């Protein structure tokens, strides 16, 4: 299930986001986490089953569009449909009010999950 990011989960969230190609640099990763903490238009969620296994970040672009900008799954839990579940969770959360779309970094993965 999706749980909203909170500061106490920072290290776990940073570890998961570090699997994104553009988030390898520690300073860049810290800036991204700070943006999720401070920007009211950025929402970070973690996927929790027994443990936290993935993360998905959404940027509210305007009153109509929610952009999936980060999706990451713990490597030892990949290919089990967790990414698809996280995308569906975002759609369930925002789909009635927003058009859910991907950015250039997440587009191919989101398309793969929708097919």
C-alpha cells in the first residue's frame, strides 16, 4: 500500500530514489528529498508491504495534471509487479481529479505497466 513520505523515512526514501539514474549523486539526491519535503506540489509515496519496497514521486503540474517523476523498486523485489501497483495506487489517489502522466524519465516504465 502507498504511504506518504515523512522525515522519519528519509534514509529509506533516499536509498530507493538512488536507484533512479539521475539520482546517483548524493547532493542531487538530497536536493530531491528536500524538494519533496518543502514543495507542496511534490508528493513522495513509499510502497509498504511488510517492509518498504518502493517509492513513487508525483509532481502536481497544474490543476489538471499529475506527473509521475520517480518510480523505484528495491532490486531484490523487482519483476513482482510492485511498480505497476504503485502506479495504480497513484491513479486511485489522484485519477478522479487529475490526468496522470509520466515525464521523460518514467515514461517508458509507465507505458510498460499500462500495457
